[in-house]
């Protein structure tokens, strides 16, 4: 999807999109279009149930003399509530409404509501961002798709005051979209194509952007004592990997002073990368197992976030660590009842081999903590079905040992539409993970508090480092189309982490 910006001159061909506020209040562009078409817009509104609510659309037959192929009205909701997210959703909604109608180009008029804190240029860039996000397709394996089944829409001209400013603003957002798309691609790939080695190679491509990338194999991890991670992958023919990515933005200090005056390191993101999860010896049911290709969604989000930060030249020092394994049930696979010694020295009784992601993260978190001494760590993982039961597919579960960090993540997630909800931690939950014969077990053995006990397990591997765990099991994959997210891999977490860094951990104004 090619996006351009131009001054607010109505087009003479293609599709034309204008906004309508709640209660059918026309934007200036919509009023001008109504006058130019001698009342077509208002007559169409009068004959419809369209009220101008956010994400509503109404396609209007364009008069022959206008030269337009289509007119699309997009609801924006209440004018005083129009913000970046509303405009992103409007852009995505417009793309979805027009992409299948055979029109190759569209012009979208953007006006700033009276009293808006954002300029028309800001709003135009956000709308273009939504347009871009919704245009994503993973179609590389469709060899027989007919041309008429493919989206014809290829170009979008965003019309606004000060298009140069909008273009500059969008340039940064487009780099974030690159990170989101990269994550969506990774999550969408089939497991015979994407496995630890190939996912590590995908991460290596970030070196082109200036990211330092290291890949550790089984030999290196065994030497480090990463037996928790290695135990998960020992039943697979695919070698497990640990990928370390480091971005040092221009002007970013590699060490900064914390509130206590002590030096602290980078912001660090850690991702679970189980490229396919059969459950191991504790085999999952066959129905729906094909979906377990996206059990590497946390690692995908970390890699995509690093791409976004490097792509937009973030002035931050950031590290990404992802543990990559395939969980398979062969004769060498880890067994229920095994005890492994993690890199931290703590021992873990394996009671269920399908509780594998926490084992991967245990060693990855400890490695990250001891090597980089980060100012904070955030791990992302499609960790438990329990969080889906609790929160559905509306937001991720967040656990944290630090109130300030939790508050910042909550704020950043709300701004970009990747919401989180803080869940509890506590001694009683932690005690549920104690083992009779080892330092801990990898499941509580009970049906209650499944997501919380998993988080308590992880907390044992972060020591005193400010830390948050995001359980994104309900967010990494979308079962239906949404405004800016087509069905499939969502790229959840990339925008959240990018916004968190931009707002709190770099000297870059938004």
C-alpha cells in the first residue's frame, strides 16, 4: 500500500473518503462534497441507518458528472473524542470497506475537529497509519488466488492542511508498521518453514538496521547451564537457539543513573519463542493443534519491536532476548517427573511438559538479567490458556513486581490500542509452585489461578530487577478481522513496547 499526502483538493477519479461525526454532523470536507454533488451526501444519510458512529461506513453512489468511482462516508464518533486511535481505526475501516470493490486508488480528506489537541497533519498521519496496518495480507502461499479475489486498492492519497508535516509524522509511524508487519509475517509462517534456526536467521536481518545480533546454539547454552530451556527442545530434531539483539540509539547512553544513584543498563524485552508446541509427552489434543505455530508470538513481538526501534532510529538503549525451541514428543523428549537445573541454579520438577514456555523464559530472563543488568525487563509470551478464560481476546494479562513500570505499560498500551490488565501476584500464589522434591515445579497441579501461578514461577528468575510479564495468549492471533488488524497474526506488543520506550525511556518528543 503506497501512501502519499497532498493538500485538501478533492479528487477527480477513484474513491473519495470523507468523515462524518456522531449524529450525522458533517466534517468540512463532507460538507464541501455535499455542496459539490448537490446534496447527494445528505440524501444518502437520510435514507440510511448510518449515524456517524466510530467504525460505521456508508458507501454512496457517486454522481456520473463527478468522475468518482465511489464515495465512502466513515463514522468518526463524537468530534471531541477524535484522537489518534479513532483516526487509525477510521483509516483501517476505510481500507476494509474499499479494498474489495475493484478501485485502485483512494483519496481521504482529513479535518481537525474544532478544539482538537492534534493538528490535521497529526490526524492525517494517524489515519494513514491505520490504512497501512489494515492493508496487511499474508498470501505468499496462495498460488491459485484469482485476480478478482485480491485487493485492487494500491494507493491512498491523504488530503490535509500541511501535508509536509503529515508526511514527516507518517515516516516514523511507517517504520513502526514495518515492525508490526515483520511480527505478523513471523507468526503466520508454517512450522515447517519457521523453526528455531530460521527464526534466528530472520532476527539476523535486523543487522541491516544497525542492531547487533548474536545467536547462541545448544553448545553455548549448555555451557551456560540453560537446562530449563534446553529440556523443552531436546525432543525435537531442530536445534534450540537463543537470540540476543541490542540497539544503541544515537545519543543513547549505555548506562544511566537510577533514582538511587546507581548505574542501570538498557530496557530489555524477553520473548517466548516456541515455534511449534505439541505439548511434548503431555501431548495436546489434536483439534486446533495447528494453531500452535504461533506459540512464538512473544518472541515475534520482541523481534518486531527491535525492528521498529531501529527503523525509526530510537534514541534508546534496548536489548531483546528470545528463546527459540520446538516442543516435540520423541524418544529423547523431556518427561513428566524429570528435574532440571536452570541457569540460575534453581531446580525445577517437570510435572507437565506442556507448561514449557515458562521454562524457556526462566533461562532467558536470568541470562538477560545477569549479562545486561537492565533497568527493567518485560517478557511477552503466549503462556496460558487461563488468561484467555480471564480476559478473552480484549487485552493481555500483565503481572509486575514494580508499580511504576506497570503503570507505564498500562498507559502505553492504552495509547496504541494494545491494552493490558494488571493481574495479582502474592505469596499464597507463589507457594503453590513449591515442589516436594525440587526448588519448584512447573505447574501448580491445580485448575485455579493458572496464569498467576505461571507468573509467580517467572518471578523467581528476575531477582530484584523491575519486571513485567505480559501473557499475550489471547492477543497474538485474531480469529476475525478488526479495524486495523486483519484476521491472523496481530503483531500485538510491537506498538506497545515502542510507545513505552518513546514515552519513558528515550529523549525523543512525540
